[in-house]
C-alpha cells in the first residue's frame, strides 16, 4: 500500500502512529474493534477488590481514543490517561471533554516507559494497558509501573489479536483467506522498515505469538499473577510469518505459582461482520492501511473471501484470541 503525507514513515519503534487528526479514522477504529464487555471489566474490578485494592486513582496507558479511561472514570475518583502520540490525545480530549471539564480526568503526554516521572511513588491504585503492550519495552514499563503503584495496587494488561471466524462451517475456508489478506497488507510495511522499526515489529510479533507469556513479574515486586487466555489455539499476531523477514520466536517467563487459565469460547466478545466489516477492521489495523492505493492481489483475496462468507451481504460471527494479565503490587 502506498504511503501518504499523513502517515509517519520515519524509522521509529512507534509504528502505530497517526500524525494527523482524523475523526473518521478513530470512529472506524472503534467500530471495528471488539467491545470490552461489562463482565470483562468486572473481572478486573473483582480481582482488585480481592486484595483490598482502593478506587481512588487509576491510570490508563496508551489510551488512544480513551474508551478504557472512560470506563475507569465510572469506578475511580480520578483517572489519568496517557499516550505517547499527541494526535491520539487530541482525539481523546474531544471524546472525553466532559470528564476533563469536571477534572475527573486529566490527559498526559508520556510513554509507558517514562510514566514514573509523572507520578509520585506509590500513588496509583490501578494501571491499565489495553491493546498496546506489543509496542512497549516491557521490562522498562513494568519497572516504572511498580514504582508508582501502591501496595495492593493492580496492574491489568490485555490484548486481542487476529479475528476468528467463529462458525466452524466457515472457519476452515475463511480463516486462511483473512490471514492472507493481513499478511499481504502488513508485508510491505514490515519488510521495508528500517532497523528500529524492524526490531519493534519483531518484539511485537514475538510477544503476540507468546500470548504475553514473555512478560516477567519478579516476585519481589508482584504477586497473585494471573494469565487468562481465550481461544489461544488460534494465532494472536495480526501478521503471520509470511509477512515478516525475521523468525517469529515464542518465549515464556511464567513462574511457578502463577495462575494460568485457558478458555475456549467462540462467543467471546462476539461481533457479526459482513465483508465490509472485515475490510473496515483491516483498514484501521494500522493507521497507514486506510491510505494509499488498493493492492489488486488483496482485492482478489477479498472477492474470494466474500464468496466463502456466503456471498453479497452475508453476515458471519466473529470472535477473538484474547489475553488478560493481572498482577498485584507487593
């Protein structure tokens, strides 16, 4: 796909970056992604309450358009929402303006790795990091989080990956086609990236392939670590090995005593998409995908996928591979 003047093309590990303010992009982004269910949020709050966590202050990392920060504001006295990208904060400010006006929420320009420079030590009750950890230097970020969380504070990290056609009769034919569309869309960006971006792509792909098992929680800082995985027999990375010019390597730093739960649920965060819904998801998967010329090869794959989905207007059920990591600050 051709790049646009609106898209960041420099060699940077921050490859998920939109340099223009585009309301339509974020509207489509939110419409294409799954809705985090009330029961999912309640599981995080229940975990927090189980070790006497308080509900005074929370911080949402890499807030993007701010949907998690909004949810936190319904339970915490005050919420800080941060992002390393100023244009992402601009869209959050527009969508969360009433919370900003009431001083229930403040926005902060910061990376996850440097967040400890913006809060006093042991000052937060909860930190959330949704759909961002493949982009982050995990060891630096977790170290920063441990400094600013209160004792008994909660860290909640979660991520969803490549959509899954949930109905078995369509899964066999449709899933490989979706994978090919994603690989063909990602490959020109990944393979033509500079060394910094290439290293970031490898880190991100390896982490997704590992279902975040590469995240290390030293027991001197963290306890009651729980790793919940939904539909983990399906690949999590949006881009497969065919899109990469590096080996995809899984790793694990799961420690003895950590709780690991694997759940198979083809109805988890269920969505219903026609072919246009699939297109919308792919187009917003990276900010650069909604710009530039259409790839004829990808268009051919979309045509084949539409036929396998049942023809024009056919709607299919979609679910997701998801991981949720919870940890209590000692």
